[in-house]
């Protein structure tokens, strides 16, 4: 104790207290404002949040009845957004773009149901851009300002203009923060589609391509559903709420939820209320003792609500925390419940054919569940006895559904095959956020099988338990489910078998962007001074050109050949992941039938016709 008391203390003086300018604070702590950074590889990377922050303001103008078109251009990393709303009041252009907690949405009723109420949005874009240009056009006059990293470079005087009213913003994300970033059209287009689905009548033109929706959330469901609906989509719309509902022949539940135009990918109070209310209304309509799980199995739905001064659980606004629709309104649960009780119940009474199809679907789900009741009970007991956390799973400390900290956002699980591969990853991983699940041999081909196999097959039963997805994605423990197999024929086969399993029984896991393939290097090229890890033949040739004569070349044939010291480079900040996506045009049923079905000769002929012989590397 005396040693502790007598230990020299670190000085704590007035000079240690610092006040950061707003720009510096954002640049030092960007995660507080835009979530993760990234380079554009994933849809939730920061560069898309920057685009969204700018677009939100333009969409808010449309929602207030001003400006039906938004022009968006992206080329060479430079983003240009022009709306035709009212334009920012000219005397406040500098304030709204460079003064924190400045905006029109605090006291104005017009903006009470907006997303961006905290006055941070475009200020964060400004601070995180190497160049940010903003220009407002109002009634024949314009005001423009140029910034670099949030600092004014040039402020133009008021000038005359013949351009239509509105706001123009041009920015380039700072490459020192978003290293080697690149916007992907598929992610930008997905963002823009959601805007038009949620705002019927809005037109967004992106690099010359026009996006427009006439039928709102019906168009959204038709865009994203990968199975045919069993009955025509039920479309219910009221003041501050819109829902669409159908069922498909697929396992699990599939939801798309929005608040004030914001895609709440992690749901929140509105989605929880919707699930509860839709189950209760349907159960009461049929006046049968159906279980909610049977009612919702195969359900595909979307809900959009408008909430006054919404409270989100993070700056990136992916989960609604508000319990009330507004200061003077009902709770979110009552608002959603009352709406569905009236509108959905009325719809089912008026549309007997749809009600009959829905009843049959629920009864089929009930029948399947009861047939599996004994199997699932035994399987759960077996999973417990298997001592999951010691035998199959090397867990991490933070999980996706863990509310203790935002580290859960970075949680991932590597699914590996074999002791050597799992051993290398286990020794190399970040124990805070990275877990490892080890498969024993090749998984079963589940194409054409019922969900019964999930419980009867030990590997899949334990994997399901590790992911905690038996009751749906609400309990998912890892944000990224990463398939980590060798880059050889056997490894590719295992990948395909696992993807088939997820597509058959947990398609929402893929649709929500949780499943990835780990890329590992094929070659190591080095001399005494430098080492390059190469993921393709092109990278190998580039490495050879840089190293000159007589480098050592190693071809990695399996993950087990890569030492733990090397492996940590491949699953750290620079980890390369290929997302597994699922879209309507992918024709999943047909693809699985061809590659995983019983058409052995047809598939064999296809392989022979497309065979490529790879030469050994010398």
C-alpha cells in the first residue's frame, strides 16, 4: 500500500485541459458523428453517410412541398448534389455549414418530423472533406462558400443568378481519413431507391439515371423480395404511417423499417411494435390459438413512420429509441397497434381470398413446427451438452446484440474448417470482437431439405446456436458472419454448402448484409527487405516487378499453412471481405437447383466445358 501511495503521480495541470474547435473534434472523433470510416467497400461505410447527410436536407425540402427533383453526380470521388427547394437563407449559409448546433429544425414545426434535428449533419461532411463547396440560390441571388477540412478558404459576396431556387453542395471526402475510398454504384443506388420509395413523387437523377416511385413501399417490397408473394401485397397507409405486408414460401421473417425516411437497419421501438401488433391482429381475426412465430414465419413487410423529434440510439440513426410518436402523441406501440387493429383487420374482412391464403400459410407453419417440436427440444439439449463455448466456439467479449458498448457493431465470427485453420485464426484474432467457430469436415448439402435438418445435423444445430438466430435475427450475436475456408476446390465447396444453408433457412441473414467471404492471400513474395502478400496473379506480378531479381515466392494452399503471426495481418484493419448479397434478379431458386440439385450430368458437363487448367507457379 505504501508503494502505491508513494508512487509518483502523472502531472495534471491547466495545460492538459484543451478545447477543440468543432472541425478538429469531428476529424479526431469521426466515429461519433458518422459511425465507422471505411473505404466504400461496405454499404455502411462513412462515405455513404456523408452523402446521406447532404441528401437528407434536400429530401426534407421535398417533404415540405419544395422541389420535386434532386440531381446527384459522383465521379472520381467528388460528390455533387443539387436540389430545387427554397434554398438556405443567404445570410445563414456560413452558419448552417460551419457552426455546430445551427439549423432550422429546432423550433420550426415544419421540420419536427425530420431526421436531422441535431444541427450536425453537413457540418460533419464539411469537416471530413478535403474540399466542401456550398451555394444557395434564392430569388435571383446566390451565396457561396468554399471550405477545406471545415476551414473557410473563400467566401464569395452575394451575386446575381438566373438559376432556380435551391441548394448546391459539392464535396470530396478527405482521402487521409477515408483511405483509398471509392463510391460503389450499387450502394449509392440502394440509398437513392429507398428515398424515392419513401417519398412518392420525388425524382432523383443519379449520373443521368432517373429514380422514381409511384407506389411507395409496394415498389420497395417488389424490389427487394427474392421470393414470389403468396398473395397480393397488403398496402395500408395513414397519417404518419405506411405499411406493406405479405408472406412468401421462405423461412424466417423479413422486415424493412424506416423513421422519417431514415432506414433503421437495426429496427427499434417502431419495428418491435409492428411485429407485436401484426401478430395480435391476425391471431384475433382468425380467433384461433395461433403462435406468433407461426403467424410471422415467411412474413415479408415494411413499415415507415414519422415521429416528432425522433431519438436514435446512435448518431448513425440505425435504431429508433423513441417511445412516443411526439410530445403530445401516443406511444409508438399504441400508435402502430391502433392503426393495424383498424386497417389490417378491415382489410382481412374485405378480402376473403387473401385471408384464406394467409390462413393456409399459418396452418402450414404450425404443422411444420409441431412436427419438429420433439426434434428441436432434443437438439437444444444436445447443444447445451456439447459445451458449445469450449468445443466448437471460441467466443469474443462483445456481441452485436450487446448494449454495453458500440464494439458490438464490429463483432464478427469466422466459420472455419479443420483444426489448423481455426487454430491460426484463434491465435491471431482480436478477442474483443472476433469469434471463431470450427466445422468438422464438410457440411451437409441442405438443398431441398426441410428445416428439420437444422436440428438433426449437429454442425448446423451448433452453428445456429452460436449465432443465436433460432428465433430470428433479433438475437444475432455477430454483425459479420465470415466464411473462412481454403482457396482450393474443397474450400470453395464448403463455402457453397454454407451459403446454401443460409439461403435455405436464414435468407434474411444474407439480405441484411451479415454474411461475408474472407479473402486470404494466394502468394507471399519477399526478399530480405520487403514482403508482399498477393491476393491475385496480378498482385503477384506487381510484387515481382517491385522486388526485382530472385525473390522468394510461396503459394499458400490452405489457411493452416499461414502462421498466426502472419494471419493477424489478414483479419485486422486491412481485412478483405467479399459480401454475399441476395437480390431478386439473382434467381436463387434456379441457381441452387443447378449447382446443388440432383442434375449431376448437366452440372458435370458444365464444369468440363468451362474447365480452366491452372499452371503451377515456379
